[in-house]
């Protein structure tokens, strides 16, 4: 059925025909109510008398309309007029992915960008219980501004055979390959029920074609193509090893061997390292915290420390990619589901273990599991004296190299884990300090400091413990728990002692770099120190995050800042800290919606993560979403028992939202508490500025400058917005030699 221009379907005026497909004709139309152009797809007449198909069509259309995802074609309406069934969608301007691929393969970066968008759309649909079942280049649209949209979600379920007849490939000989057939999953070929993993196989076929410019499965006849899907592997492509691993996993013949979810696929795409050589034998693993099997259940710190030591050592093995601590430790206590863990972390193997102590005896069990099939590759038990713990770690690392010899290649050398102390008591105290450090609460930080100090008493030359002390004092100074002059002088002294004991300690250079930037405001020396830390450990995601902050705060190359931020997130894709720091960088770059997204990821990992809470509050304020900003700041204040630093954010947000009475109450509380405890002058300045009391605000701001408040380093943060128009603010920023 063809409609003429000027025909009306309900409130939609048909303007012109723009496409034709197996399900019907697509028209450009005008929505006369909202005065906007839309696309109207008129379904073929066979739907007219098929009640079951119409009912299914309506149910699926309602489901798709509820998706509201930027990578899925928006469905606006569905209706019937004079026996004509139709759907109304947004009108896209651009071309299908098929049209783009007709001109050749995509550059790697663009293919990865498109792949991530497709995976994001699939994730949104799958989490609503909707499976596409017909993913192919014809059903992927690229708009003129480069946005990717998935088409025909769920609407082709019962129309595939007719759709096949109208979406043939460029081959025209009878019996040759049909367009959709080349993207079917093995279970679809066998006529079995298709779930989300079937879409992931089809995604793999589309991704392969984007990268290689040819189909993954293509033969001279339909029968041969179906046989290839069931039995053959695609020809290898010259792509980075991580990308090759993603392709192979998507195109696994058995659904159980693929990513279990589009969410896991998206994580893998985001974490992929594109800097490596073309794919060859690759090995990747995650090390989970060991399980405490001791009778007293008091060795949790030791179990985490054992795993962290192995991560640090195994990261030095050429050819072996090891998931970072913060990402792997998210799955603590979930060892029963290594497939899901492997999918989320994009690794081939997962190392799990257990620790049992009894007096001076130590029993460690370790198992290496293949995440594709769930089978155990290797396991071993080590019974030793507690004083042999370092030797046990070396043995485990050596045995892992042996177990992964096929992937790593012959001649792979076993790393010898670096020892920073030979004193077993100091080692245990340091591990307890690290355990409390990662809790990131004020009480946890104070307990961590006590353990680090005790470790140094046992071994004054323990460089890592000194570096831990430096980090702790920097945090206490940045977040207003101690006056900056007290906190940062102690932090600098500890960092210098760490480096005097081990001049090659990356953590020590990073700790000193933070002090140099945040307290000394010595930008040249701070940059040199951060770069030294990165040269010693290029995989230190925290150092990359700080380097990104340095670049954006000093007005340097924002492209370099973005690259450093993205590098950190690739190194640690499931870290609340790294995602929250990415949010800080994006807020400073005034990319507020992106900042909200990164902070939301951090809060999904840790709902009470403070850096993410105050950063998302800044982004919400800039986006004029004041109530959401206030909610984030109120949560941060509650978690910290109304710590003055977070009250400063809250008071400024109240003022920005026009809730002056509440802002005044926060100011009164801060000034009252300042009589009996340390309250950062900067927090008071933020609230005063929001209330318009500029002279008093700049008195407090000058106090913050004189005590060298760390957050003055970030003059583009939202709480400074009320102060920024005043010439005195520009003068202060210029005194710091920062970009205004």
C-alpha cells in the first residue's frame, strides 16, 4: 500500500516516501499537533487480518517506546487509521551502517565508538526484557552528527522470512546469501529460542564487518553460510589483542561462551586497550581477594593483602593483562560465579584462593579457573610456616606462569615479587593499614594511619608504609579534617622519607607530586614528579587521574587531560575512585552531563562514595538541577556526620537554589563550630558567596589562600561560581598562577 503526499493518518500528514522494507513503507510526515517532522512506517496489509500479529506488535511497540535510550530509535506513537496499522518514530537524517560499510571498513577508533553505542542500546533493551533478534548493518543508523541508533527493536520477530526477501545482499543469483542470514546466531540457525546472547553473536558479526570490511560468515550459498555459522571460525583480523578477544567471545558457537549480558560487553569495550600489537595468543586474569578460612575469621586484611601482592607482581609479566585491584575486589565473596566476573572484567581467567592460619602455620589454597567454560585450569595447596609467606607468593606467581604457558608463550619468565620489608610484623601492620585505608571513612583513615605508624616503628626503612602515611595526611588536609599546614607538612615529610628509602617507588613520587601540586602550588615541579611516578609505573591509574587534574587546572592541553582521564578508566574500569575523579575533570572542563554520567557509574559501584557525591552535586548545580544537587550534598553531609567541608558544598547549593534560610543555617553552624574545632575557611567562603556577602566571603577566601587550602586548586568548581565575577577572585587565581 502506497500513500500519497497530503494523506493523513490521524494527526500525521504524509509528506513523501523515504524507504521501503519487508514490513512496509516508511514516510516523512508532519506531526500537526507538535509541529515537528517524524517518520511514519505503514505496516503491510497482512497485519490487517492477523489479530495475533497485531496484538504482539502492539505489546512490543509499547515495550520499545518505554526504552528511551539515546542509541535506540525513539518510538512516539502507534495507531490504526482506515484499517492501516502504523508506527511513528523520530526522523533520522544520515545513513544506515550498511551504506557506510559499502564504502569500506571503519577506522579502529570509530568502530570502537560505534560498537560501544550499539552495546549500550542492546543493554538498555535486554534489561527491559526485549531481544532484537535481527541485528545487522541495515538496522543500525548513523546520523549526520555521528550518533548511532538501533532500528526495528523487537518489531521483526514474526516477519523475518519476508524481511529476508527484501534485505538481500548485493548478490542476486537465486539461492545466494540473504542479508539477515549472515548475522544469525547458531541457535537461530537451529531454530532454538533466542535470548540476549543471540543478539551478542549478531553484534559480533556486525563488529567484525566494521573492523574488517567483510562479513564474518559469507559463502556462495545460503546452506554454506548457515554451515559456517555453526562450524567455522571467521578469518583472523589484524586488530589489538583486546579487540580480538572481544570478537572471539561474542562469536562463540555456544551461547554459554559469550558475554552473559550486553552490560558486560559494554564494559569490555570500554576497558579494551587499543595500543597493543595485533592479536596473538593473549592471557588475562583477575585476582580476587582470598577467602578467610581461619577459625577466628580475623585474617580478612591478610587475604586482601595476599591478593594485592599477587596483582602487583603478575602485572609485570609481559603478555599478561591483570585486572586492577579496585576492579577485581568489587567481586569479593562472589567466587562461585567466575563466568560473570570474567565477563565484567573482560578477562580469560580468574584466580581465587583461601587462607587459613593456625598459630605460626599458614595454609594457602589457590585455583585458576577458565571463565569461558568454568573449568579449573590449575590448583594447588601450600602448607608453610607464617614466616614463609613471601616465598608462598613467589611460588603462586611461578605456578601461574606455568599454567598459562600456552597463552604467554614459551620462555615466559616468572616475576619475583618485590619485597619492601623483611619484617613480618611490619608487613602485617601495613596490610591492616591498607585494609582500613580503602574504607575511606574518617575513622578508617585514622585507623590506617595508626597501623602505618606501627609498621614504621617495626621497620623504619619500610618505604611503602611511609608512602601510605603521606597519602593519608594529604587526604586529611584536602578534605578539611586537619589544617593544611599541619597535614601537608607531615605528608611531604613522609613522602620524602619513602623516597629516601626507595627512590624508585612510584607511590612515593605520586604522594610527593600531590603535595607539590595541592599545597605548594608548584606546577612545574608537580608535573615533573607526576611524570616520574608514571614512568616508574605506567599502569598506575591514580597517577593518570592526578595528571589529568593537573592539566585541566593549569589550563594546559585539555586533549591531554582527556587522554589521561580515559587511560585511567581503561586501567581501572570498575573503580569508584577513578570514575569519580573522571567526573571532577569533566566538571572542570564544564562537560556537566558527561560528569553526571561518570559520577553515576561511581555511585553504582559505591552508593555512598563521597568524591562522587560532591562532584555530581557540582554537575547538577551547573545543569540547574538544584534539588538533585542538594540531595547529593545532604547525603555526603549525613555520611560524614556533617563534616564542615561537605557542609560548605551544601550551603552553597542551598543558596544557588534560592533556599537562603537553609543556607544561612549552614553558615551559622559552620561559624559556631569554628570556635571549638577546625573549620576550613573555604567552606565558609563558599556559603557567604552564595548569600551575596562578598566582602566577608573574600576575607574567608584570603584566609584559605594564606593556609594554602587544597581546593583553591580547582577554581572552576561550582561553589566558586558566586565569587568568580568579582575582580578579587581573578586576582587571587592569578596569584596562584592558575588558568582563570
